[in-house]
C-alpha cells in the first residue's frame, strides 16, 4: 500500500512510538517568535535547562508587535533577542530585518520538502506548501522542541483535495481556500492533513500555495501539504544550487516526498474551480462564506492588506493592479503591510508602493500587528474591516470589531468603492 | 498530578475560539498569573458573565464541539489553570488546544452528544459539580439532588502526560 506525503515524513522522522497512536518525531526546523517563545525560555531557565538542541535548526523572529509598542512588548522582544544571542542562533531576525514569520522563513529557504516543522503559531501549516509537515503547536511543545528537537503527534489521517480547472478572472488561492473551508467547516479537517493535488495547484506559484496551506488550520487541519514539483525547486534554487547537480536532480530528490498513487486517504474531495467566484466571509467564523456578488455593498471602515496569508509580492501586485489610478473611497482608510523587508523593497522597486500611497494607503513596516488586533490598525467597537488576513473571529482585529476575509483583489476593489466590491470589473 | 473536579461552568456553544478564551491583546503578559483577570473576556453568551461568580468558582468547563479552535496560544489553557479550572469537557476539541491542555498536565475530555446533553441539563442548578477520576476514566455529574456517572477515554499518551504533570517533565526523562 502506498503512502501519503505526511505518512512518508512521519516514517522518515520517527523517533519512537511511546504509546499506540502517538508518534514522537525528530524536527528539522523549530521556528520561534516573540509572543509564544518567551514563556518557554523563562520556563527553561527556571528548570535550569536553558539549552537548545541545535543552533542551526532554530530560527527566530520578532514579528507580532514590532517595533515594540510598549514596555511589555519590548520585554518580550528583549527576552527573545537575548536568548538568540546567548545561544548564537544565526537566523534571528530583529527590527529592520524582520517580517511576518510565515513569509520570512520560506523566503530565506529554511523550509524544504520532507521537513518536519513546528512553531508556536497556528499558521505554521503554511510551510506545508513546500511538501513539508508543518504544524502549529503551543508553548510547551515548542519548549520541548527547543530543548530536545522532538515533538509528539497523533498520526493524522489525510484528506485529499483534487483541485482542478483554470482559475476564473478575479479568483485566487484565497478564494479557493475560503471556498474549501466553507465546504468542510471549521472543524472539517481536525486531526487531518489537507493534501492538495490537481491542475489548479500545479499551476499555482509558491506564494499562492502558501496562501492555500496557511488557512488549513481554519478548517482545523494539522498541516496543509502541496506536492513538491519544479515550482518548488525553482523557488528554492538559490538556496539549494550547491546541493544538486541541477534542477532535475533536485526534483528527483524532492519527488520522493510526493504521495504515492495508491496512498489511502481518509476522504477525497473534488473541487472544480471553473465555477468559483471571489469569496468573502460574512460572519465570525472562517467557514461562513458567500460570493462577492452576495456580499457586494456591505459597509466598511478599514481595508487591510498584509499578513502571512496575503502579504507577499504576488498579493501586492494583484492589489496594485486594481488600485492603480484610483483613490480610496472617502469613508474608508487603507493599510498595507508588506510581509517582509524583501517584499517591501521589491514593491518599492516595482512602483507598487507609489500606487498604494497615491491611492491613500498608509504603508506600514512588516508585522503581524493588525491581523490579531495588537498594533498598526486595530479596529474600534462596531468597525468593519475588509482584510486579506485569515481569521474573522469576533473582536479579532479589535474588541467589538468585525472582519470580512477576502483576497487582495477583492480588498483593493473594496478600497476603491468604500464597501465590499467585485474585483472583476477592475481586471 | 493536578487535582480535577468541582463546580462546573457551562458554555453552551460550539466553536468557542481561543480569542474568546483569552484575547490576543493580553498575549503580551509574561507570566501566566497576569492573565487571570481576562478569562473568557470576549465570549458573548446569554447569561454568561466572565467576571461573575460562576466563572470565579468554576473548576471544570463544559462545552460543545470544536472547543479551543483558532490560535495555538497556550495562554488559553493557562488562563483556565490560573483561575483554578483544570479540565474541559466537550464534544470535540481543536487539536492544538487539546494537546496544550495535556501538555500542561490538564485534561481535555471528549464525551458523546447524548452524555453532554444530560450534563447540560444541570446547567441551571446552583450546586452543579463534577468529580473526575482520570486514571479510572470516570466522571460523576451531580446537582439538584441527582447524580450520574459517565465513562470517558483519553489516549494512553495523554493520560501519561496528566500523570507526569506535563510534557516537559515527561520528555526530559525520555528524550
């Protein structure tokens, strides 16, 4: 019997099975940020175990609230910074070099096919776009990961999504994943890996695949996983060119992580994207979705473009294409946060930043900030935000505030009209 | 091992998320104890008061499906722990929240809907309380002069974590 990608990765990383159904895996990457790591660091110090398992496999970034906004956030940043220095963690990203973790770490080539990745952040599932098993964990799992380089999992079952067809005009990876979450529900993939296959995924860039996998957790999924292919190799090539004779050799090596044709799945779900429309959430759960046609005209106060879901260069290009020559409607304010410094620089070089600023957007530094209501764009009570982020929980972007999740294209069209608007008329 | 059982807080809704349990703006606290006042601050349910006596006295939370969905923040189990709540009983849990509970030596116990319906029938009673025996896999719901016992299963690994007092101690001995 064949294996799924997750089964192959589990088998290759298995340390032991302490109890039936629980597998302890060796970790290839332990990612850290300043919100969930400091308490782990404090606990390790308190236990007299301030050690790390491997200097090269731990990556750290200050991203959630940066530059620090007050004494508390400055203290969190300092704990992470001091720890990274103390342990000589080479890949530590401080103010000026920092960006949203799930955009920054892949951009640096840290994630490879077949890897096991954990982070104290639920959107760690993003990294499955590279054919990795990447799971968000809590601070205690992170602490053990830092100390021992292992993590325990129940072996997840896998749901196979066959996503086929050409994306219609104005429909992107964000619309596909919102549609899928709407279809299976917010716990439709709990204790499951969401493995994406099909021509639509084959045609997607790595950025789009990251958007897709990023929101696996919004359906309860342990990890999203895409199949490594030449697109994966091309993205990673600057980092792996010395490791392989050529791209074909890299592809052959990475292909061992592709699911076998006779792998067994918990469930197989067919998605035909040809009939998809731009998709928008309407309530306080990510599975509450409607088409933009149904949602058009809904009132807004703020437009937010950024985050680990949709703050990458491809997203900025799409939004700028729509915004070019337009102004923000007078009733709304717009905020753009390019997800990393490299994205910011590319956007400036390509003239995208000019387009956003001429439209009236405020362009902020890379940070998670507003997405979870911590800084740089928090909503007031009863305010509504059109957002390219991943979570629309009640009060997520600020107490009493509401969030409509959507693609960068729909957010840009909505910015122009000051209410939820269909991007297709601008394309 | 922690102690389990006592007065019950009933939260009768599915998909209660980690932002409702502890809003992100409090994630800047460095100690678990500092989270204490903010328990369930953003949860809106009829008759529920996050600052009320029922919340203050609770030692067990009973809820519905997909409890603890959303963020990976372990601050959600911690805010329960510092308020004296060491067990959550629900139809199902989000994976990360469930593991965080056991990793802290706390209990996330799943029960079938029919059992939960019987337990929720006690929600109006002032003396609603639950005793929990982790090793035996038995919990007893009492209130309004009635009492009923329910069996539950937690995985052998999760049980080992509860008995060891959490994952750090367990892993440090074994790996």
